[in-house]
């Protein structure tokens, strides 16, 4: 047994990362915390496919993830845990894909480091379980870029076909995944023109790009409308030095152990220097590909920042996440030949960061809000003839995820003269109050019950009733 373990220890390590982190993602599912964007997703999924297309066309994202999630809901049900599993599947699929492909083309160490880096950097676990499009975008962009490399190496038609399909899927999933695909396709073209300038390969590249464009044409009018409508006003902050630095802290820093961002930047600088030295010594092919991998997230961010600086702010920190598979590939490929003691130190560091990241995500999913207390309160007290009213109008669509829609109403639209058992008032500070004159005119009394909350919106619950 010991001999077999020694013989296959890298297989155990590589697939151990895949299985272990998938298990960690699954352990974060069993809660009812819903963030604002997730509530938007769940609201869209209540409609049919036409409603989803119309809803995304009116939003700032393309529709593929919502259509995928809708199919998942139709097959497996509408429970929140089902949708969280739907979000985890593309993330785990990305890990499996990297475990197979990177190991085959770059070796065991590269595969292990790539997987460990991607799973342990502080920003990925939160978005692996969010009911949003980021895990699917990560999968599509990663497949697109890897097949761009294979198409460059081998020139097979099937590789260009997968490149085109995954690229189009990425563009239908997130607009900055679309930007990453443009970067990938552009870098592939440059690589072909520099190293493999063959007419047949150039033609295959052209046909793959044309194929992507043709596949995207049905959504193009909506894409143009969404991009131009952003100019009318958007909440993303303007580009400043502080905002740019926040992109790094979002990706690499920890709340519980501040300063990790500096260690990550040092490690990445060390990896790029080591990689450049190997290139200078003539060990070029895979090392150059590693540098190209680093360009994918780098250029994605730069293009987002430039577009935001020149016109309206449209880029925010998390939009780089679909391209982070390539930062992990850069790191894994660059460091695959490092000395064993360096690999051991890096492994321990990444596992430490991963452990703290899990602790932060566990707290965020299970302990950071008053959702459990709020759910328990309404499960015990909300009767069929009761109403729940709220005074933060913007949060109405989030409350609908927890409270039956027919019993929920905005405070300024509620008719206090009608018959009811109790009215439970969700009172958010600095929002409209219940008019005491209206209460008096209808013979109503209002008592405070306690402090509760949904998402990061905390409120006091008041009971309004007739004595």
C-alpha cells in the first residue's frame, strides 16, 4: 500500500485538490443567505425562457447562465440549494478540466500548482458558490484559452471548433469574459503570425473567429443597447489609484489576515522573473505560453480600466474572475521546475490562505447576517392573514425571496384600513416611517419586537395590530 501511494502520490495530490475543494464548496451550501445579485438571479428564474431573455436584455449581463440555471431548476427543482449546486458544477468542471489537460501537457507539478493556486487565492471560493454567472464564465474562458494553445500547437480543426464554441459561450455568459476571449483570440493570432505562419492555420483561425461572430449575432443588438445605456448612469466607482489598488486587494487579500496581497505580488513577481530567466536560457516554448497566460487577466483588467477611464465606469474588481484560470496556469507552468523546498513553502502558504479563505466564506454564508433569526421569527409568527411591510423600497425584490409575495407590500402603498391579523413592519433606519396619524385613525397599535435583518440590510421588526 505504501509503495502504491509513493508511486501515485502526485495523482493523489492533484485529484485530492479537486475532490477536497469541491467538498468545501458543497459544505457552504446549506444556508439561505442571498446576496443582492443572487436575488436578481432567483427573480429572473421565476419567469419562463422568454422572460429571462427580456430580463437580461434590460440588465447589463448576457443570458447564458440564467438559461442554464433555469434548465437546472426545471430538472431538479427551485430550491436555493439546487441553484447553489448549479453554480458549483462549472467551478468543479474547471478544476477537473485543468487536472486533466495541464497534467497531460505540462506535467504533474504544473497541474498541482495550477489547481492549488486557483482554489486558494482569496477571491475564488466566494464566487464558486454564488448563484451567479462567474463560475460558468471561468469554465468557458479557461476552456477557450487552453484550446487556443492546443490549436496553436496542433492546428486541428476540432481544436479550433472548441475554441470558437467555448469563446462564444463565454461571451454569452459575461461581458468581461467576452473581453478575455478577445484577448485570447488576438494573442493566438499574434502567435500564429510569429511562429506558425501557415495559410491553412490562419484560415482556421479566421473561420473560428467568424464562427464566434455568427454565433453571437442574435445577441448583438442587446449587447450594443446595454453598452450604450451604461452611459446614462451607473453605480460603479470612477477609476482612481485607490480603486485600482482595490482590484489587487480583492483578488489576493484576506480580511482575517491582512497583507496577503503583498506576499502574493512578491510570489508572482518571483515566478515571472524565474520564468524569464528560463526563457533567456533557451527553455522557451512552455515558458512563453506561461507569460501569455498572465497577459489574459492583465489585459482584461487594463482594457476595462481604460474603457472606464475614457467613458463611463464599467469595470469592477470581480470582473477579472473569469480570467483567473490563466493566472493560475501562469503560476503552475512557471514554477513547475522550481526546487522542492520552494514548492513546499509555496504549497504550505497557499493551503494556509485557502484555510483562512474558507473560514471567511463560512462566516459569510452562515454567520454574517440575521437571516436565520429572521426566518425563524416569520416561520413561528407569520399567519396566513398577516402582512409584511417594508420601508426600503429597493430591497423589495430581495424580501420576495423569503416572504410570500402576496403577503408583502411597500409601506407607502399599504392600506391600513383593510382587515388583517398582524402587520409586521421591517423598519430600516433612514427610510420612510409609518404615519402615526394613519395608525390612530385606524385604531392600530405598533410595538417593537426586535432587531433582525436580511442580507446586509438590518432592520427592526414592529408589530402593528388592532387591540
